[in-house]
C-alpha cells in the first residue's frame, strides 16, 4: 500500500499577516522610524518587496537605483535576480539611511567592522531580534514575504508578475498563492 503525499507547501493564516496585522505593523514602524530608521526601513522594505531575509541583508548601496527608485535583489535558494520598484515615501526613507548611517553596530562590546557597501550591515540573528521587537503577532519573519505575495496576487491576479516579483524560477512555487487566494474566495462565496 502506498500513499500520495502532497509535497506542495501549505499556506494558511498563521504564515502571513492579516490586514489588521499589516496595519498595526505599518503604524508601529512609521511611528518609530525617526528614532530607529534603519530597522524600521528594513522591515518596511521586507513588507513592500517580499524579499527573503538574506536577500535583504545582501542589498548593497550599488543595488539602489536612484533614477528609477528601484532596488536590485540578488536571488538566493536558486531564485532569479530581480529589480523591484519602491514607493516614493519608502525610497526617501531608504536614502535618509545613506545620508545618515549612524554608528556602526556593536557586538559583545566590540565595534564591528562591516563594509559600508551594505544597506543593512547586520547579521541574520540581529534581523530576527528586530522582527521580534516590532512584530504585531507571533509569526515568523518569512510571513512578510507571504504577505507581500498574497497582497500582490489579490491586487493583480497576475501569477506571472508575482513569479517575477518573488524571483521564482518555477511557476509551481508561485501557484500556492493563486491556489490559496482562489480557494479562500470561492469557499467564502459558497458558504456565506
């Protein structure tokens, strides 16, 4: 006897931020941005471009296109590279970091010598700490990527555009969002 296992990733409401959670997070970040610009911009960027944690940490100042107001993302995990536009207000906040980078981060009392070429010169563990400080609910950082994807798909219904935005090489990986949104909307119509 054998069993067919669904190897596809299962998306549910514990893996992305619901609209009220996005609103709460956005409010928190915007209200703290003047005191904690780098960290708030990092999380707002994650929410607005859907990049993975390491992709965000790999962003260099040379990846920021001031003319087009875009950011170039180097794909990881066999993803495609991509260039994504930023909202005007977020792009301005990003440039404020460049003009006033602040003090280099410290680790164990010693000043870290991290290259100024990186927009967010922090470790993955520090990123997790920042997320735990600001997150509106107890969900993983990767929930920001799923939130971005679901919001883009709901807005456009364009699976190919979403594939490009997420850097997926195989559209099968992107289909989880279309399947999830479709099934949620259709079940709501059927039941309500």
